[in-house]
C-alpha cells in the first residue's frame, strides 16, 4: 500500500513538473501548438526547397570549377554518356552554357551571337526557379542580341535601347541551350559558345564540395540545417519581407540565431517531424503524378511560372531543376506501357506515330531511354536517343514506328533504341517549341505497345 501511495505521489509530482515545464518544452515564437508548428515547418520546407536546392547546386558546380566565379560563363563541351551521373535524365539535344549570377552590385549584360538556323535559348531563373526571362530563337530570332539583366529595384536609364530583363532576386541562374543534331561535329557549336559574352565576372574562393548529388544532399539536411541555409540564402538574395516571414514562426530569420535558442525541445521535435513528413509527401507526389489518357505524364500548366503553387514548384525542382516554360519545351515521360505494366527489357515495345500525328513542334523533337534511376543506359550500341533529325525510316503510309528492345530488330535499326534485358526502363520525349495542340493536350504521345514475345 505504501508503495502504491509513493508511486501515485511521484506521478502527481511529475505531472506538476510537466505542467510547469510544458511552456518551456513547446516554446516557439508564435505560441503554436505542436501540430500547427509541424504543419508550418512542412509548408516552409516545400516553399523553400527550390531555393535551397538551387543554392546547393551552385555550390556543387562551382566547387568543381577550375576558376570559380559568379557572372562567369561555363560551357559544357560534350554530349553526356551513360557514365555521367551528375543529373538525372540528361539531355542529349543541346550543349549547355551556365552562369550563376550576382546582381547585387548592378546589372550584367548578356550578348549572344547570330545562331543562324540553329535553335537556341538563354534562360534566366530567379533564386526560387521562376523563369525571369528566356531570350530564344522562338522569341527574337537568330541574333545577335544583347539583353541587360537587372536585379530588384535597380534603376534603368531612360535612354537605353537595349532589351531589359528584370530578376526579382539578387541571385539568379543562367542556363543557355544550343541545339545539337545527331552525329554533328561539335566544333561549330563550341565557336558559338565562345562567342557568348557576359559582363561583371566576380571570382570567389573555392566552395566546399559536397559528397553526393544535390537532391540527395538536401534530403539529408536536418531541419535546423535546412532552415538555417534557407534563411541565409533569402537574406542574401530576396529583398521581399514576405519570403522571410515564412520562417519567423519557426524561429529563423536574419535577426535570429536559429531554433536552438527560440524553440523548446518538443517544438524542435515538431519542426523536425514536419520536415520529414514534407519530404515524404514531396517524393510521393512526384512519383504518384497521374498518367494521361495514353499513359504518359506531361507537365504543361504553370511550369516556370508557379505563382503560389509551391508544391508544383518544389516537385519540378526535384525531378527537373531548371525547367523551362512549356511554350519553350514539354517533356512527356512514361515508365509503363499502354496496358499499365512497367516497361522492362524482358519485352520489346513499339511507339507508332500515325502520319498526321508526328510530334507537332516548330523546332525539333527527340525520344530518349533511361534506366529506372533516370540515367542513360549502358548498351553495346551506345545508342541513347532518336531525334527528328535522325535518319529515321518512315512506314509505307507515312507514319513512324520506333522500337525499344534488348536485341536489335531485324530491320529499321535506325528506329531502334536499345534497353537492357531484365531491367526496367523509362522513356522521355522532348518537344521543343511545341505547337498549340501539344500545349493544350489535344495531341498526346501515342501509347507504348508491347509486341508479342
């Protein structure tokens, strides 16, 4: 009996202690309940994911550069191969020119040469991955062209006759794409890359390298590390107070040192839990995107201009950081056949375009195969893609049939893309300057049909 009384007394004392300690354990700037705090944390993670991923990508890239600098051009000179593991779903259709912009000290001038009949685009994304502008052959012709890129609140002289692009953040990412035809000599494209000019190069010390791909690195950050970096990047790049206000309920911002001093123990747990749930939901949302009527997934609406659709912005960053607007390109992709079964190298498949259903574009199109992780497939043939400028053989009625299989077909091998026996694979189509039917969804990629074994 005495032991029961002592135990009951201990429970009462602990309860009284907990009642007194609860405000300390759950302390947070706005006095939110733990559930609400976790929800705010998850919302802030989704909101800030593209910002942090872009910043980590910049760090990873410049850490490998021989002469790291902002406002400096870096040219990719070669097409990717199956050995490249830097980004998923690498693009074989263009050579890239990249620059990470610092607009805090004033505008920079981008000058591009005359590209002739070659397709090109130099896209600028703000720190949040919104497209601020994208000069291209589709919009302004072959060139040469100059565009003055301004940061937020930077005055413009009234007497300038140069095209102007205003970026709402002080940091930005320039992604230039110059089209490459299959088998083409790359020397002329290198000459075009070298003719591009960007003013205001600002050398910097070598950033610390990261030991994984940027999305994997971000996925391993603790909530404290993620929000600390998010607050630092926002303070440096985005002058809008509303952006930083997303972090104030969590105890982060330029005037705060982080949640260690502003959040209680249980509040920190709620913030960490909110980030964990948001990561799971983001990954599930990407992988559960609905297939279209022919079992292809195609993002059209809102890409590059997200408004307040922060979930879409984060999802696009996860699967294709640096995505352009749909009117510049769309990327139908699938990993299932017309019956809904996963694509695998155990079977052979075909895509059949009717003569009047060839991908409707004003520039060009391509189709590439990837493994289940999104990398190019190593095969003896070294073939990864077909292109509208490839030597494709049309069907007798003017249609076009493409074959996907581990073994080459007996004929029309120019229309064949190899996969690996026994391994799953995925297919991505790229339509550059898609026509209205492709943009509206009136035209869809035909289904991937399994051929009889």
